[in-house]
C-alpha cells in the first residue's frame, strides 16, 4: 500500500530526531547544555562558590561597592554610608527639603552635620540612630575611664564637653551648621545673650545687663510706652509690597497645634514681627528661642510675634517645636506655596517687622543677635509712637 505524500513528508522530518543520541535529550531535560566530560562544570561551580564566599566574608582583597544605608564601611576606605564620596549622588543621602516628605525617602542620620537627615525631628546626637556613632559617644581617657563631658551640642546653651566654652564659642563647633556665618553676620557670633535670666549665654563672663550686648535691650532700659491711642491710617495711597514703607500683602493661614486660621489684616493695631522658618533650617534653631524671649517681653504691649513654617507637612514643624517649644503663634504655609512665594522668601530665616497699620518697617534675611537687637530697638520706637 502506498502512503500519502503528507504521511511520507512527516516521516522524513522525524527521522533525524530518532538518530540523535540519548545523552542530548538528558541534557535538555536538565535545562542546560550537555554535561562536559572533562569536569569543567564542577570547576566553574567551585570558582563561583569561592568568589561568593569571599564577597560574603570580606576575605577578598577587593572590597565591594559602598552600600549607602547600612552603617558599614563596605569599600574599606574608612568612610561610612553618606560620609563616603561614592554616596554623594545616592538618593539615600539626599538632604534637600524636596526629599523630606516621608521617612522612607530620608537618608540615614549623619550624626555631626547639624541637620535632621532622616526626618524624625531629631538632630545629630539627639537622634537615637546616633547612639552608637563615635561622634556621640564619650571619649575614653588613657586610663580607660570616660573623659568628663559628652559630645558637643552646639545650640543647647550648655558646656557639654566641659572645656568652659559654650556652643559656638567652642572651637569644636566651628564646622557646625548652626555656627556658620554668612555675609549678613558679624564677628560677634551666633549666640544670643538673654538679658534677664542671670546666665552667661555668650560665654564672655558677663551676665544680663552687665553684658555690653544688652545695653539696648528693653530688659535693661525700661521705659514707659506711649500713652496715645492708635487710630487706623488711610492707606489708600500706599502701594502694596514688601519694601520699607509699603503695605504688606494680606494672608490667611492655619495654626500649627490648634484649630483655626489667622489673617494678617486681623492684627491691625498691633506691631507684628513675622518670621519664616522650617524644621530643617540650622539658624532657625537659634532664632526661634530668641524670638520666644522677645514675645515674652512684649506680648502685653500690643506686640505680636508670629512664626510661619514652610515645612511640607505639619508633623515636621510639630517635631521641631517638640525640641524647641515656643508659646507665640505658629502658622503653616505648606511648602511655602501660599505666602512665602508672594512674599519673595527665597531663603530662611526671613523676618519682617510691620507697624500698627501693616506697613513694612524692616525686612531682614538670616539671623544674628545684633540684627535682632536692632529690631527690638525699632519695636521700642514704634511703641512710643501712637
């Protein structure tokens, strides 16, 4: 019987497969190439295992790349995580405000840069993540005992390391961001002398009104304010703006820590001192306590101090205020979108002093004790002018 052409073609195609050795199919069933007869496969496997073991145990002379978030020196150059130059562009080491939204997007805490790197509201050695960092541990003396004094906190108004120097007066704080000066600062330094607490904050050996820094402080120059009664001025011809003599733009922002909002126009009749700040701002750590003192001195004299946080989330501001508590009103301008933008706040801190009519008397950037004392002198002048 003669098979059909189709059947014959199929048989011809199948014939070469029947002639292949069985060993070939055994290799395909294992998912790889046929096993080598000279043992080269075993040698390759052994080489792979050795290489893996070296990388795991660190026994290899060549270190691995730096892992920028495991608190280890992976590449053996003596620098850990974000302190390693290799991590300069790693997302885990970014400390810009744009990356401060969630804890998951933060980098590890750098324990000696004066910043809140991991976004938990705690800075350097105040952060529990730094408990084992050498920068936050007590140094050991030659006899094995701990030296007196702890790690240097450059903004707590204390002599932490026992050398008789406080905060920015201590050379150990020269590189701390809280002690860095800018073009607007002077040689006086960033420490603010509280002129009414019987303490020597600036470390010059003089307290309160005996300190020359306090010669113009209201606490040392008590004078009666003006007795006249204020009446609103006609501002129809005064242009709106942020330059001296211009009418400050109105705003309405929510409070931090309580319900409700505050409108700037609702404060007419009061002298208003406004400061823009953020939880990640180093100089703000010094300015905020100084403004609290100003508020305590003047709150009964128709003077209002208002802080406006430009943090992206209220919890960042709340965590900051948990460390540096204040009693003057705090408002939130989320990411600076509502007010800081129109008010041309490009860097912080920025402080604006308004008279009783809401007209700009003074606007300054940055913070130094001398600048604040000048502002306080202006407040005294405004109080004497009905």
